[in-house]
């Protein structure tokens, strides 16, 4: 994962909020706004959000060897 790739709307928004909050800290010297800015900066830099490392973007279903796992047929066995 590189910092310079995969910039989407939410990542840019988080970076903008971080820059705004850090700029506000320089004007007001309020440590809480700096903490909020740091929180959003970490989210933007590492592309993490409410859903962990993958961010909040929806991803296609997982595949194994080029096959779609969501379309896999499941065989059930009745146990008596």
C-alpha cells in the first residue's frame, strides 16, 4: 500500500478536514482540535476508516483462482 495511490473522495475529504483542523489549531492553540486533525490525518494517510484497513468502500466479492466464491453451489447433507 502506497500513500500516493488509490485517492478517492472520502480519503481526500479526510485529508481536507485534517488540514483545516491543524490550521485552526495554529490560530486557536486548542489541543482538542489538533487531536481531531491528527485523527483525520492518520485516516487519510493510511486509508483507514470506520471499517478498518479497507476503508469504507465496497469491494467486489472475494475470488479464488478466478472463480467467484459468492456463486459457488453449496451441498447440504442431512444428518439423522
